[in-house]
C-alpha cells in the first residue's frame, strides 16, 4: 500500500475547488439568507456532507453564467 505522502501527491485538487454558502454570499454580494435560498433553487449546483452544503466552484460559475445569459429572476422583487 502506498504511504500517505505518495497518495497526496497523486491527488490533484485545486485549493479553492469548493466553496461554502457563506463564500457564495460574499462572491455575489448578497445576504447569507439569500445564498441559502439559492441552494434550494432547482438546478443550483450543491451537495450535502452531513448538514454542510458544499458548492463546486466550477459548477457554480457555469450556473451563474447561465443565469446571467438568460437574465433569470430567481426571487420576486
């Protein structure tokens, strides 16, 4: 069996590949509550580990671009 150092060298993970709901709120300059509401929106890219919501950054960026190009309104004004 490989030792842990070798194992870690073989895993190619970008440091900021995943973000939290709080980080999404900061990225979008929206309230934390609004960011949590986004996670309940159909098609929003996230998954759960226990109670923690994890958002793949690449998928989030793609989702945001799709929303911008369709000029989607996610919450009533």
